[in-house]
């Protein structure tokens, strides 16, 4: 992912983690928020 902050450009290396949606923890602006559960391999 290419990012820029105050004119400095850099590439972010974001790790990918497999997750599944868990239980509902609330709502924000009409959208349900779910917990993210890390999948075990």
C-alpha cells in the first residue's frame, strides 16, 4: 500500500491475518460492529 504524509511517500507493509466475524458488539451510524476472531491454522 502506497502512502504519503506531509509530502513524504512510503510503502506500508501491512501483514495479512485471516479473521472471521464474531459476535455483535454494538452499532455505529446504523451499521453493526462485530468482533474479529483470528482463525487458527
